[in-house]
C-alpha cells in the first residue's frame, strides 16, 4: 500500500494506492487520479463545469477538453430536482 499526501495551498489531498504489481505504468495511475479529481469537483458543483474548473484551477475550455478526452459524463453529476409541489391554502 502506498499512501500519498499532497498539500495544495490550504488543501490536503490524500491518496492510497494498492500496488500489487512489480511494474506500474505511471501514465495510467496519473490518468486515474485526474479522473478521480475531476469527478470529485463535478460532484461538489452539481455538474457545473465552470465552477468545477475554478475549483481545479483550470480554464473552463481545458476542463471540457479533459472531460471529453477521459470520457466523463457530466450529466451523472447533475442532481435531478423534483418539481415543486403547489401548496394549497
């Protein structure tokens, strides 16, 4: 088990990697970390890409390109709001 702690400004980001192979492919691990962070930001922002891009300190266009390249479906992060009930009085 490899535990990583990264400090970015006031934030601490913790990762645990369970590596069972003798050889790892760094680009694959980095891509999984990137997907995890993008999905986390989208979840925090209810799927709002512009707000997520600010959280990740990326330009909106850059984040949109990364989302498209990584095959992330942003609609999964948009909460379905129930229609408001009419209050009878």
